[in-house]
């Protein structure tokens, strides 16, 4: 039971107050749907949650660095209703035995890696084969039959991808979903930004204030520290969804891990989790850019220094080291990344097939859809889902 509920009979219940859940909540609320949002953490904003570090007053991203970037104007326009943007464009360097090299590996990285004559010859070959301003994935480059380009591919594989990927996924690059390494292509230009999307930046005063403004609507009621699983039940016999002890006929949107809805009866869907280690450093800047990837050594994958991204000023700085590990739910780990493979996708499909029997249950979001969504993709999906839900359940308008 939730005490002190405003909506005794919500039209929609949403489990999870991340980008997926809150975008949906807002889009439905604006059409008159009364939405009850349940979030098991003590705060809204999901993995985008940020707050001020107590010692320095600098903004930190509690669940890892989040840089907004998109090509989707509709998504940008939607979020821009709740925030201004600081215009930050993310830069990443690889630390290769103490030497910094731009990531994605680009034409400038080439000249840092090799003597000039060799770099020039490789540049000409790359441009002739793939074209200027194009992207090539590491796995594609390694397939080349040209000896010199193959040697270059092996260099990039060893120095940028191999160790980092083993740390992040406990698997080699060739053994994970190829779309994952293709997120960071070899870039045949001198553009040293991590993302090339036209809209980029961080919310000027942070993600959490963005979420607070998105949540500020008379048709939205939020309860944090509330696990939706403790309030809902999927009945096997009548294929009905029960909420708070009663059959629930409204719409139920679930943005958490889907196997948990069925007690993991077909086995646990695999996710990667992270340990975060924040450190205050007594220096104005710790490193030359927002994120440095440790691509050949160290236990952590990357170090992020937030003030490069938030553009805040302080004589001190806060850095974050990320350590990747398998997600063990029994240990209380938080799932961050779906581990995509043919086996895990087949398992996910088993769960979605079983859950399809519950006609008012929607699985939306990075965890629930088992997809490697960036924030913009999560928002885009949630906006589309809101339209689907409105058409299917509230065609005559919500009961306001
Ligand atoms: P989430 O943010 O995970 O929100 C789901 C919410 O549901 C959580 O708050 C969770 O507590 C809650 N929940 C789960 N189960 C229940 C339950 N049973 N009851 C109640 N609540 C529940 N994307 C970018 O675009 N740019 C980036 O730079 C970027 N960096 C990232 C860095 C890291 C380390 C990670 C892990 C992700 C990053 N992402 C980035 C991706 C981004 O975090 C996701 O796209 C976004 O968070 C997806 O939103 P979501 O609402 O689907 O999921
Ligand atoms: N990757 C890598 N070296 C890098 C950066 C990325 O090997 O310096 C690989 C790694 O497998 C990683 C994937 O590319 O998981 C995607 O990187 P991205 O930065 O998109 O990951 P995220 O920010 O989502 O953790």
C-alpha cells in the first residue's frame, strides 16, 4: 500500500522515473491522463540523476557521465521545454601508456601513432578506400585485405579496443554485439568530438532540475522509494494485472528489468553493472578533457572530470573512476547495460512473449526493452509509446 496517495484511481501507473518513464508520464499527463509514477530509488531522473558534491559544490553525475546528444529535433525540442543547454561538446582521449590520443581514433590520432611518412601513406590509403569524412568500424577495418591497413587495424584494436572492451564486457571485441564497438568508429576526418550530432550539451542547471520541471504537472503524482514489484501482481490464471490488491484496468508501464516480472522463471537476463569511485582532487584540473579512457591498462575503464562538462568553476575538482562488473541482483547490483547476444535476445523474447498476455502492460526503456538506448533514443521511444497508448486506451480522452 502507498500511503497518502493523491490519485486513488490513476489512469496509468509508470514504474521508473528515468527518461523513459518521465517522458511518458509528461506526454500522457498533458493529454489529461492521471499518472502515478513509482520509483524505487530515493530520487527521480534514473541514471541521469545529478546532484552537487557536498565538499566542492560541483555537479556530479551519480550514475556515470551523461552527455546529451541527438539528431532528432523532436526529442531536442521536447526536452528544451524543460531546460536550457550549456553547449558542451564531449571530448575523449585514450591514455595509452601515458600518451594521450583522440577517441574516436581519427586522422590526428593517426599522426600521433605513427611517424609522419607512414601516417601520410595510411591516410591516403584510408581515404582512397573508404572516402573522406566517413566512419569505419574496427571490425570492418580488420577485415581489409590491404596489409598496411590491416596493420593499422591491429594497432587500433590493441591500443584502443581490446583491453577496454575486456574490462567493460569481460569479452573481446569480436565476441560482443558488433553494433557496440561500432558506436566508436574510426573517423576519417579531424573532428575530435566524441559525438557528431547537431544537438549536444548538458542541461544548464543539471538533469535533476530538468526532471523536476518535467514532473511538475497536476496530472503527475510521484512516489520515490517505492518498488512497483511489491505493489503489482501478474495473475497466471486470468492474465490480469493486479495493482495495490485490485485488478487494474488502466495502463501499466514498466521500465525496469523484464525478467523480474516473472520471477526470472526462464533464467536471468544478463546485464553489466558498474562500481563508481568519486574522488575530490585538490587541483583546479585533473586531466585535459571530460573523459580519459584507459585503453591499455588500469582496472577502471575511464576517468571523467565533471567540471569540463558542466563548465563550473572551482579551485578543486571531482573525478569519477568506473569499474565494470557482472550484474548480480542477489548482491544488490544495479543493471546498467544489457549484454546483447543471440542467446540473451532469445531469452528476452521468451519473456516478452509471456508478458504479451497482459494487454495493459507496456515494457518501455533501456532495461525493459533490453536495448542499448542513449537518452535521446529513450525519449524518442517514450514519445512514440505515449502516442500508441493514447490511441489504444484513451481514444475518447482520459477520465479527468
Ligand atoms: P533508467 O535511467 O535506468 O531508469 C529506469 C528507472 O526505473 C530507474 O530509476 C530505476 O530505479 C527504476 N526502476 C526499475 N525497476 C523498478 C521497479 N520495480 N519499481 C520502481 N522503479 C523501478 N546516454 C546518453 O545519451 N549519453 C550519455 O553520455 C550516456 N552515458 C551513460 C553512462 C552510463 C554509465 C550509463 C549506464 C548509461 C549512459 N547513457 C547515456 C544511457 C542513459 O543512461 C539511458 O539512455 C537512460 O538512462 C535510459 O532511461 P530509462 O528511463 O530507460 O532507464
Ligand atoms: N570502446 C573501446 N575503447 C574506447 C571506447 C569504446 O573499446 O576507448 C568500445 C567498448 O567496447 C565500449 C564500446 O566501444 O563498450 C562503446 O563505447 P561507448 O563510449 O559508446 O560506451 P558507453 O559510453 O555507452 O559506456
